[in-house]
C-alpha cells in the first residue's frame, strides 16, 4: 500500500506548525520572567546617544539660519 499526502494534508500540517509557533511565541513574549530583559531592550535605541549636561535640546540644529 502506497500512501500519498494530498495538498490539503500538507496545507493542514503547515497551518498546525504555524499555529504552534504562534502560541509558543505568544507565551514567550508575555512570560512574566522576561520583564527585566524587555525593559533593558526597550532602552537600546537610546544607548548610543551621548549624555549631555544641559537638558535643553539643541536649538541651533533645528533653527533655520536664513534671514
């Protein structure tokens, strides 16, 4: 007996694999143990900015020099 997998069976298995991956990723993201890691990762876009002594933004960079 030779069993053949139909295209419907292959699509169904693909759907199950994607669903299991989605559920696993969702559980990983919303896991309470990862809050510290995500809090640190949330600040990564600002990691390469130098610390300035004054807290006012640099107006010369945004102000036009035309008169």
